[in-house]
C-alpha cells in the first residue's frame, strides 16, 4: 500500500452550539488540515498522486472556509463546526473527487483537522 499526505492551512471563525465553555463564543483558529491518500497502484510516473493534484482538489474546499465564519456556511449552519465535523467534511469533499479522478485507484485514507498545534480530530472510514 502507498500513502501520500498533504497539509494546508486556513484561518476561520466558529462557535459551538449546545456547548458550555470557551468555544461557545465566536473565536478564530489557524486551522491546519492534513489529508492522507492511499492506494495499491502507482501511475505511469511512479506516483500515487501528484501532490499538485491533491492540493488542487483541496483548494476550493479550503477557499470556501478561509476567512469566513464557518457557522454561516452550509452544512455548518446546522451541523456544529467542531474539528470532528470539519474532518468528516473535508474527507467527503475530497474523497469523491479523488476517486473519480483516479477511477478508484486512490482514495482518502484519513483527514485530520488541527484546531491548534496540540489538538486534532481525525475522520476515516
Ligand atoms: Zn474553537
């Protein structure tokens, strides 16, 4: 099995509903998202996937959230924008595209959201 991993950052605001504590008030994070892909076969160039292509798939998902209040953007108008839910969102948004691009050769293994340097949440299936 081969894996490739790309990280990217974005800054955004959020607050948690149905939650008592610091995070119930609007505040910002310099988020980092780390996506790892996996597959058994490499392409003709010996790559699982060109890093550029993964970044290209991640970019629109990030741009939708960057410098926004995440709570104002679907599906987070209903869904709480916790690190866990953000990790699941990034997983879904990138996995479908990558599977299509590679005709199922490559899929997302896991997606980790860093709210801070020391606090992360990961989603995988
Ligand atoms: Zn927070």
